[in-house]
RNA sequence: GCGGGAGUGCCGGAGCGGUCAAACGGGUUGGCCUUAGGAGCCAAUGGCUUAGUGCCUGCGAAGGUUCGAUUCCUUCCCCCCGCACCA
C-alpha cells in the first residue's frame, strides 16, 4: 500500500526496467570480457570469492561487492585492462552437513546455491567477466589442488606425521591451528576442540616463516600485517638444557676388542653413578672374534630392557644396540650411538661375518623414545654417513670436534653429556637463570609421565583428570595450577636442584613444552610460586618482588660471575657461556605451526595418495589425476569415503599390489590458496595456469575482503605464492599488492547483518523498492567503505530521491554552454572525485557529486562535455542509470567502456567560486534581516538596497539576487553619490560583505 | 594481560595545526504548495544576543607543547577488533 502510493506520487523513474535492460545488454555484448593485451596496462581487482551458502546473498554482500565493482569500473574507465572475476569456494562442511540433513547430495546443494548466487550477483549490476568463473568443487579445478599437493610432496613440503591435533567433534574432523579460536572450533563457537593423536598430512608452511614475516612492501592495512606478525610470533631467545635425572639404567655396549672400556667406560660409569644413574657394562661374548647375532642374543637374554633403559653403543656396540632394538616389543628410553656405527667401516672388519646388514629402521624408531648420534668429526667415518643415519632414525645428531683418544680427552665429557637426561627449555630471559627456583612442564606434554616418580603418580593423575574435566573458561578462574612430579632439575649454571612441576599454564607445543620458572621476574611464575610456597629468588634489581614480579631489565644480582651486568649484556654473556659448555644455544622460536591439511570429510579435494602394503606411501601418478570424488556415497557415521570400497580399494600404482586410497580430503583453504591464479587462465586443461597469462595479470592489484582472513587465507595464499615461485610457476613473491578490508553492514537492529541473526535485507527486495542503483549509492555514501555502516530505509530513500532528480534533469536537459562557474566546478569535482575514488573515500566522492549536481540544477544550460563528465562519475556507483542517461543524451556506445573524465585545471576558477559563496552569504544575510524585521518590528520588506565596496560591485548579479530573494533589489557601490541610504548603512560594508538596507 | 583502532550534534559521519568545527546524509521542528500528504520546495536545528552582528560553551577527562590544538605529546576513562598463560 505504502509503496504503491509513494510510487504514484513521486513518479519514480522505472528503475526496474532500466536495470534489467542494461544488465542484459552488458551480458549480450560481453562488455566486461577481457583478454591479455600487451599494449594495455592491466589492473586486477579481486574480491575474496564467497562460499556459496544456501541462504544466498544479503545486503552485506551487496555492500562488499559494490566496493569492488566501483573500483573495477573506475579503473576500466581509466583505460586499464581490468580483470575482475568471480568464482565460488564451493567445497566445505556446510553443504555436506546440509546434504546429510536433507538426505541429498552436497553437489546438488552447491550447484543450486551457486546458481542462486550468480543470479543475485548479476542483479547487483556487477561488472564481472563471467567467462572466467571458477568453481572449486569441479574436477577441472581440484585436479590442480592434487597436482600441487604432489609437487609439495616431491619437494618435501608435504609430509605425514603422527601428532597431537585439534579435533572438532561437531565437524568430526581435525582442524588447522588457524581454525581453532580460543580453544574452540572456528565454525562452532560453543564446541571445545579436543586433542587427538593422529597421523595426518601437513604442509611445511614454517619453512617460509621468515619470509612471511616480511610485509614491508605490501600496501595492506597495518593491522592485518600486525595480526600476521603476531600469528607467526617470532621470538629470539636461548635454549638451555636442564638435566633431570630420573630412573635410568644404562647398558653400555662396548666395541670390538674392548679397548675403550679399559679407561673410558669405568670413568663414564663412575661419573654417571655419581649423578644417580644406574650403569651396567655387560661383558659381551667373543670380543676378539665378535659375532653380532650372538652378542645381540646375549643382551636380550641378560639385560633388563624397559622404559627406563638407556642403551649406549660404542663402535661395534652400536650395531648390537640397533639390532637389539629391532627385536624388542616395547620401547626403551634412549639410544646413544657413540662411534663406529656405520656399515662400510665395520663391514671391512674381517671378523664380522654372516651378518645381515639390513636394519628395520621404522621398528628401531618405534622402540626408542630418544636417539642421539654422536659423530666425531675427526673420525674416519664421513659426515654424510652420519647424516644418512640421522635421516633414517630422525635423531639428534651431535657433532663434536675432538681427537680420537682412548684416554679421557675432549670427547669423554661429550659422551657423558649425551648420557645425561636433558630437557631443554626456551627462554627469552637467560639473564634470570640464577633465579630459577622450579621448572614447569606442560600438563599436555607427551613425555610428562617420564618425569613423574612412582610415589607422585597418583597426585599427577588426579591433577590431569581435573584439568581435563575443566573447560577453558573455568580454568581461567582457577588460575595457575600444578602438581609436583617428584623429579628435580639441575640448574646448569648453579648446579642447584629445583623441583619440576606439571602445570596447566605451560603451552605444550611452544618451545619444548617446558619452562624454567623465575618467580621473581615473571608474573606467571610468581603467581605459581606464591600458590605453592616456592621460594622467590631475586636476581635483577629494579622492582619490589614482594608485591609482584619485576619483569623489566635491570642489573643482575646474586648471579655469580654475571652479577653487575645489565640485562641485555647478561643475556649475551650467559648465552655465550652456555654455548661454550654445550649446555645451551641461541634459538629462535615461532608460534607458527605447519599447516595441517587432512580433513576427515567427504566434500573436499581427495588427497592423491595411495597406501600400499609393500611400498608404503605412494603418490598417485600425475597422469591419473584428478582423483575424482565418487558421487555415490553413503553418508552416515564419519567420513563416507572411508566406507566406500570402490574408492578405497585400489592397486598400488607402483607394484600393482594391494593398496588403499587416502580417504582424507584437503582443507578447503587449499582451494582458496591459488584461485586468483586460475582466474588468469580458468579453462586450461594442461596446466593449472599458463605462466605467461599469469605473468600478465598477476599480482592482484587490489584485493578486497574481510579482516577475518588475516591469519588464515591470507597467510596460506602468500605461502602458496612463495612456493610456486620457488617451483618456477610464477615470478613474483606476493599475490596481493594492495588489500582493502571492507567494513560490516549492520541491520536495523544495530547488529552485523547476517542470515543467522535474521536481520538480513535481501538485495532483491531493496532493488524492487528503490532500484539497485539507489541501494549501491546509499551503501557507498553512508561512510567510508572500510568502516561499519548501518542499513536504513530512510537513507536509501534519500539516495533514490537524488537519482530520481538526476533522471528527470537529464531527461529534459538541453545542451548549451556551461557558465564559467560550472566549468570551474566540474573540473574541480573531477579532480577531487578521482582522488577520492582512487583512495576508497567513496562517501566523500559522492558528496562532491551531489554538490556538482546541485550546481547544475541552478543553471540554465550545461555543456555536453560537463553533463557527460557528471554521468561518467556517477557511473561506477549507479551504472544502470548512468548507462541509460548516457544513451538518452544521444550516445551509442557504453558508458561502462568510456574514458574517465579529465579535470581541466585551467578551468578551475576559485575566485569565481568565492564570489558565488559571497553572493550566497549575502542572500542568507538578507533573508535573516527580512525575518528579523518581520518578527521584531512587524515590518514587511518591499525592497532591498545593497552597498558593495567599489571594486566588488560587479561581483553581485542583480538579476540572480532578485530571483533568489524574490524581492526588488538595488545595488550601489558605497562610492555612488546618488544612492538611496536613509539610515547610512553603506558605511558598514566590508570586503566580501556588502552592507544592506531594507524597507 | 599484550597488540591495533577509535571516542565530534538527536543519529550516521566530515574536518586531523590557524582561514569554517559540524561538510554531506538521516531525523526532528517550522513555513510554502496542497482537498490532503508520509510527495515536492524553503528554512531552522548548543546557548545568549542582533537589522545581516557579537559573545559564550563546545570535538571522552585531565594535563602539556605552541603565538594558536578537535587535530601533536603524556596520563586516565570508555568502546570496538585481534591474540590470549607463547616463557
């Protein structure tokens, strides 16, 4: 009712008809299609492609896309070859879940949603090159995900690892670190993420940590850069080894001939026993003519091998140790290979006969928790051999430089050192090491139980149970908590023994998951120490540690030979000292983790891997790509791919033997990490994209999207680009040169507009009522596009009014000659407007457009050129009406492809504009006088006399004033002799402000 | 707690060393037009004052720098965003 009446009265122009007409026309004539053109400068405008949700677009999306469309249209008119594409991030959980609920198929859901999106987006008048559309769930696209994954694998950037991973019970899948927010799933705010130990695929994003940290050359919002920087979280510090002796039984296996045991082993035994370890040196049989198998059997039969065992193999003993490990069925604590362990050397020994030199390294690895290989650089055994072994065992390789001496030399302390049970910690404050009064290991530390003594087991288990059953929220309330493990750590500088606690406030996967606690100089440690009555030892002067920890820099006290140093110097000195004693080293730590890409869900890109019973992990050969997602699947419990026999059961591509397919799919962020490259060449069947085409279009000149992707999509995409650069696919380092973060659109209720909130306004509805041009204009005029904006019906009506006026104005416009003032104003407007659009100050640009139009309205005639300039400026915001009026005034081509107006600086005449301003002020003054006379003196004014300064007389147009005031006017110069001035008002005239007399 | 951004009228928001604080939009009030209008046009919208003027108040609070600050600096308060026990 309401609208109908309004429509009748306002006789609003027929926007629906006009908008449809031009949308069809643009599509028919392929106005926005682009090709590479070496003669033209390119400009790539890109909006983050949407996930095609079933609920479709609301006004918030329209706001978003309009920002990009305005820019694309602007740049196109400026003469750039503009690539402005659209596509759909079509894989993902919502479609799968919706399909399960509706007993349908995610493909069907997705297709429908996309069709809906496309229709709605076309309705917004967006100038995409639709020929470049990409849809990530199509095999033509995801084939290349798989291709890239294989490339990653080939180059050691993809690996499989068993690790503690984040599991969302609602998604029934693991999540990347980036997808866990506050311990909860990024899609399920109320769902706590669980930690599971799973074998998963990872991408080595950390290889590029440092390069990703460099954002200097990016024109991005500072806060996004800072967010990324914080996310990567690089910090410099020192790694320090603390010895924590627990129950350890050393079994020292000597080598051939037993020469080393004469002096070295007794010494080692003595030293270790001094420190509280148990040591045995079994007398291996036949040392003069050794038989490895026999010796292995001897060890297996005579030695106690359990989780407290440390095997130290020396020379041939190393081989024995390795073989022993092969035959165990439960792991021992530690393996130390001290020397002479490499096959070629030992092989030469004549007496080692009939020995099978093949090792089952996987088994060995499984049977020991820690492996240390000591490599003597002066030894005959080349370094590569040691490295090779290291690779196979995944051990810590420790080099030492020393002469090979049988009697205690440099080498012996190093062996001893390796025997000690070291737990390294990371600290940025080694200067406080003398203040360590306890240690805290994370309650989630995988090796926590090794530190727990028998008598403490109950306490620790109780504690672990408690924190498991407490949610994060409650944990905050309880504060820092912990429990004594029973073990003591030895401070490497003071040799003091300090208790080791398990605590809830230490992060398991940062650093080593253990910290040295300095309560005097760390607030967290301070709180913990207070709670558990642990001594607080001040080692840095500067604060009052009775009240709280002093965390600043200062001068060291109670710190042995380092006392008196200032913190920064002490950090240097102490680190140097530790390094010299092999007790620690400089280290860099990152918060950034490798990207976990496996997902236990159906609706994603299948990971192109096969597990063969014989060959192990086998990549699917490139020519067999894509590994298609089977269409027929049964949704039920868990991942439907896992129960799909046709998919899973397969022959090994290598040996043709029995094998099974990887059933995990890729994180959908994999899809979005390179889609901007595919737009450059979206139909390529031979390659992910043509290098030349990508070279022409990339990098994206202007990327537009939300800030919520700062630490996810934007990091992954940057990572991908750098990898592809190193693979030779592209030549640039960064995908997105400029980034713009749009604000959020709020609904009538003041909350961010969203489907779930129910405050969404459909673009179609607004379109129907006001036209999409009015909606676009309103959305862009409210505030700067990077700020949040509120939707309002009144506001859009205001925009419609303006467009309406413009429509009728141009419909009856007769071209002529522009006045000097209009020429000036038009030129000035062009200049300022261009600058505003370029810098995303759309709202300010629109104001200038309004002002210019008002100036037009007051004129009798306007030149064709000025009128056209106005329409061209209107066009990015209101493309339909601009196109319509452009044709209406007699043009045949598309305004969308016209060239941007140029400001003619010579036409800008500020003097004239000043005069106009003065004239307007005068009108205001006179109106005010008339009003005051009427109200105060009850006088009606018939005629007004104006007295200007002599040189200003021509600045005031009598006719114009008469028209504006609708009253008789007489203008005098103050110098005029015969002027009518009964009250002597003329004397009040000032520059730019004439005197006035009214009667 | 740390990091980032902001605080201007009834509201959204301009201004970011002086020449104008409140452009532009919305709202509200009054007037014109009109049978009527929620259409259109005009005007007002911190206070006092006035023939067009002048003065005062004023840009979260308090200080400071400056001849001069909404604009720069310091502290505090509040709001928004991000990270969150990262050693």
